[in-house]
């Protein structure tokens, strides 16, 4: 962020708050291939606010929500008690040349590879996983219709079936074939669970997208893929093997940190619903198929020349492993 950007932001915030504003200690934060995040200390009158400025990155993903929409989601989640960074101000391209918002900065780390190995963070891992379950239940308490979330369109068909249809449409015109993924899409179609009432679903609630310190979870992050969907989608995504950062012991199925049972217990404490491993199995398969589709599209951003990036290129290389796991989960035992 340039000195000119900071000066414009100070002037804009002074107009918003009626206070003298000084912004210092501005530092780019790591992570986030779709958005840019900047830590900043904002002196607003007599109050010093430790903040994060979240902006659109130069590249974009079509499925990602805008910063205006993400800010509205933060406010809605904050209002029902979800542990999110406190939303402060929403801005637009007239200030920084791109949309942005400002939120309070949470303590801790979100690095997934570190969280699953550093036992001093969220020291009681089962308690941390139960806390995740409670956070999910609070998110799922938000249901349509909501005027403040009118930008989220309720799916006209079962959300999983919509994913299958859209994925097939993409793969049918794509330059490479993914037979294992096609098999997984067919399995999802033929094993479709009954549709439940729609609720707000984070759709990327996984280790790496929430902050943790020594006391536990301090913030749920990255709301840019949120949608109206089925509640068990979030639980399946959290338990998918692809998001455990190498922790493949089934006792650590919940985010590479703890047991599914702890996740279900936390979810029940707030929602009153008792979830079983059998119920979320479908959504774990779904998670691997959805992540495979995302990885293909991320890789295409590099292959097409749209955004040359080693990270994006390497993301595409995980697809065969995801296909292999989908085949194993759905009853096939392919030769290795």
C-alpha cells in the first residue's frame, strides 16, 4: 500500500468518523490468493484500533463474492455471535481504486500446517474442535430470506445437484479429461441426500481459514464463497482429508486437529441437532470433488496466461490425488 493510498484512506476515515485519523504500521499479510490483506494501526481520535484492510487483489475468481458482499456477511455473522473480526468500515474504488473494507485484527495464527503440529495453539484440541462446531451452528442459524443478504441467490435445485450440473458443464468443454472426477460427480448425483431447509453456509470453513491462539479460536475468516446451501456441507468440508494438512489418522478427521465426535458435540450444543459420521460422509466426498474443481480452475488461471503463478500451477497438480481418493471413498479400488 503506497503512501498516497494511506493518505487518501486517512482523509476518507476522518470524513466517516469526524475524528482526526492517522494510519501507521501498515504491513502486507501473507495468505489469500484472491484478496489482499493489510495490517494497520489506526489512530482514530483517542482510540487506537488494530485493524486489517481487506482489498480486492489484482486477479479475481468468478465464484468469489465482492468485498461489499463479504462485509455484509461479516456484519450478519457478528450479529448472531459468530467469532469474526469486528466489521468497522466499508469503502469503494473511489478511495483506493478497488473495493475494500476495514475490520478489527484478531490475535493468533491461521497457518494450517502450523496449527495441526503446534500443540501450544488451541492446546485442548478436542475443545477447539467443539468450538468450531458451535461456530458452524451459529452461522447456520442465519436463514433466507434476508434483505441484507439479498445478493445471495437461493439455488433452484438441491445445492449438491446444482454443483454436479455446473461441474459437468465446465468439464464438458474443458481441454482435459478427469474420469475419476466424472465418476465422483455421478456418485454424488445417485446418492443425493434429502434436501433440508436452506441456511447460510460458509463453504470454506477449514483449518487455515480461522485464527487460533493459546486459548482457542479467535476469528472465522474468508467469507468470499458463502452461499445458501445445506448445513452438513460445512461439516463435511471441515472433515475432508484434503484439509487435514497431512494428519490422516481418523482420530484427527476434524480439520487435522480432533475427532468428528467433538465437532458434532459442539454443533449439537448450539443447534440442538445430533449429526452422525454417516450423514456427513456424502459431504466429505462432495468436498473432495468441489476442491478438485476449484484446483482445476486455479490451475487454468496459470495455464491460460491470465495469471502466471507457481502456487496456482502446483494447485492443479493435486487433482489426480483427489480423484484417487474420490474413487476409494465411492467404492472403487483403482490400481496404484
